[in-house]
């Protein structure tokens, strides 16, 4: 007695699977075993018929109920088992051909493969390449030239990119006659798929080139000079047209993409197009005021510190920040002063500070005064 067919097992779902789970499982399997993916393999075609048969039953509520009660044997499923070839009902056509049980785009996902595209014979553009380049903050601010070495595939010098051994030429594929595609009948459908013999190239090589093994291209290093524009930041991506890999059959070169990474700076911290630097100042400078010199991306600048300046105060130097990559207004530089408490005082310095503290009045420390007032209010005093 032949083994009972288990449609749930064929689709890889449980017996209490929802219609949506069944549909997703079917689409995944149908895409896997579709002739466009398997190159017309007979075992894969038989598997696809089995998958279509299982889905045709389980997608239909009435058929599924009958199957759950009686199994696959008997008259109830003769229609599902009848007729060979490619079963269009498995792709969501209703039994009366009046509509779709699955979304229209799912049908074409299975038929062609979403985003796969068909291979065609003739020239094809080369692949794009990527390389990472590290620059300093100053190079990012003013632009720079960098040289990078990339490894890309170039046309083979021995066979001139044909892939055939010197003295021979590729021949037109006898199966697709140079089209790179073949048309196969699958029951209700006629499907165009990549030629399994030449794999879409439209030609075959009987004697491959010994240097490139028939690929027509060989890896070669190349040094390239790159212009880094002013204003780049970590994550910026630059495109260098035509510096990717060479194309197939004389196709154009791909592009080279440069991913930029800006090194951290010892003095400046970048915040968008602005930069910040922290500058230590002494207590007398903060209390009495002073003019201090601070570094900038170009050289130095003067900053006037008014009397009574508190630690953490920011001073702005307009237009001294980073340029905008899109040509907008430059950023600013912010100078953050940090009050430095002196260490290793002499006896004389300590005595002078004690005299200063004894002579100080409460109004000399407004922050401390406001703090005491907040404490008093919070305690209800």
C-alpha cells in the first residue's frame, strides 16, 4: 500500500497552521524549487508539483476540512492530483479562475524571484567596490588628497578578457543560440530562464585561458588618488565613478565608494559643524578677568575672559568651526573655560589665600549665597 501523502509535512507547517502561515511556507518553497532557480532539474520539477498540490488543498478551507477528515485518498482530491505539469492553481488562481487567493505580487515573487532579475548575454557593468579612508580633523576641515590601493579584477592580458585560451575564441552557446536564456514549457505557463549551459553568457568556452581559468578577468592592485572634500565627517560616503571592477564582455567599470572615518582630535571635539575645546584658566584670571590665547583649526585666537567668569562658561568664535560639506555656512568654535585649582601651594601662598578668604564678603559669592537660600526655603526656615 503506498505511503499516505501528508500535505502539512510537504509544506513544513503544523496541522493548526493559519492560512497566512501556509501561504508563506508555500511561497518560500515554490521560490526555492522554481525552474528559474533550479535550471530545469527534473527532481525539482516533481517537488514543485508536489508543493503545488499540497497548497491547492490547504489554501482552500473546504478542501482542507475534507483532507483533515479523509486524507489525500479518494475522490475528494482527484482534481488536486489530476494532470501533470505546472499547476497554475498553486500560484493562487481560484478553482473557477475568477481571482487570486494570494496577493498578485506574491505570484510574481515566486515566478521571477523578487529583486533577482534575469541574466542577459552581452556586456554587463562591473561590480562596485568599497574602501575605508581615515583622515585627521584638520584634513576633514580643509580637504586633502589621499592615495589608496584597491584590488580589483581587470581584463586578463593573455586572453584579452575573452576567457578563452590564446588562439581560440568563445563559441555561441548551442542551447540558447547566444540569447543567454531558454524558454521552457511548464504546463499552463511558458517560462523564460537563464540558460543552464552557458549560465546566461550566450557563449561557451571549450578551452579556457590558463591564466584566468576562463573568467576573462584577473585580480590586480591599483593605486588611486582621492580628493577628500572639506567638511567630511565620519560616515560620509564619496563616489569615484569608473574605479570599480571591470565589466563582463567589455562592459563598463563599476564605481568605487569611499567611506570616511575622521580620527578623534586631542584638543577639539566635533559636534556637527561646530567644534569645542576646553581651556584651563587660573583663579585670578577668572576673578579679575584676562585675555587668553586659544588654539583654532588654523592657528590661534584671543578670547576675553570677563571678571567673575565661572568654570564651564562657553565663549563663541564665529565661523571658526568646520565647513559644511554642502556649501552652507561654516560652524563655530566654542571655548569652554575650566577653572583650575592650584596645587602644591607655598606657605606664603596659603597665607595670602587665608587673608583673602577672611576679607571676602558674602556678596562676592552669589552662587553660594543662592544655594544657602534654597536650602533655607526647603527646610521651611
